[in-house]
C-alpha cells in the first residue's frame, strides 16, 4: 500500500468507492459522500486540485449545517493497485493547536472491503513522517470510544490517550478519546 496524491487517472476509483457506500468523513458519512460526488460531477479537475490544498477549498460543513473555514492540509489516497481509502493531515501555521471545530490533525478511512490489512496503520505512519518534517512537535487524533480498530491504529503508531471527552453536538456528540503522538 502506498499513499498518493489525488489524480485524474485514479478519480474514477475514488468516485466508485463513494458510490459503493464509503465516505472519507466518519462523522457525516453518506451526506459527505454525496457532496463529494456532486463536486466531482461539477468539476473533476477542481476536485482533484482541492485534495492537495485543503485550505483553498470550500468551507467545512458541520453536521448541524454550520460552516467553518478549512484549515491548510492535504488529503492523500491509499492505493494498492486500486483505491483503498484516504487520510488527511491538517494544521495551523506556527502552532500545534487546532480550532475547536477541528478535533484532530489526522483523519483516515479505509474502504470496508480493504479493512483489516494494516493499511490505516501504515498510512498513519507515513503521514506522521510528513508532520514531523513540518516541524510539528506532536499530532492529536481523536476516535470514538467504541472504535477499537482506530484505537489500535493509533497505539501501533505510538499514540497515547491524553483524555476522554464528549464531542460537541455539531460534531456527533459521542464519547471519544483524544490521543497524542509525539514527533520529536
């Protein structure tokens, strides 16, 4: 499995995964997948370009319908000869802090038919190297209290729990864990 930048050549595979029920957004799910398909339909090249410059994209739509500015970041695709999932890394310049609407620096999702192959663990390790090169002292990643698979991915990459919290209602309202991975 490798990470690759979004490309027009592989966009049909990405769109197929969305149509098959996968979503890159584990909070908004199917609604986010539909929005992605609409954006791809309107302007495929603009969609591909937006994956490499998240800050230049549309505002983030929260589950309650409110909108917030998109942070600088990048979304990479997991690829093993076909599309496997996506991982995103976002940050604020000059600080490891994140605004309240952004629960973590890194988010990932593997398509259901490619899970349990270690792809999320490997992808997270590769993105951590990128975060370190950006000078980040650490990253924070959150996961729902009942998402044992994601917790394992984070722990396998040296993550440790720094707290339990309840997500704001606009972000799902579920009990969650905040992990930190030191990069220095």
